[in-house]
C-alpha cells in the first residue's frame, strides 16, 4: 500500500466524482454515500496501482539510470573543483 499511497491520495477524489457522475445523482442519504464510497475505494486503488505500475515505476527506473550514468562525472567535478 505504501507504493501507491501518493497516487491514491491524488486520484481518490476524481474517482469519487466519477462515481457520482456515473450514478447521475447527488447522494441523498447515508446509504447513497456508502454506495459511492464502496465503489470509489476499489476504483481509486486500481487507478493508483496502474499509475504506479505504468508511470511511477518507469520514471523511477529512468531517474536511477540517469543518476548512475552521470554520478561519476559529478563526483569528479566536485572533487577536482572543475567546471
């Protein structure tokens, strides 16, 4: 759950609004609110997991490759105080 916590934070509200729009009405009772929550929670988790898998993880891997490739040059420049 920790890996998807930030995407979950970002997308729980849009998923809730999407459920509201799909139902076509504003919740009028506690039962309606519970229905929206019951539908929005798994949808939000699914969206967050997919975003993490197809956006977050590839960007982290790319960033690690860039840092790994450029790190020796940076260390050399700092150690030798070169420009």
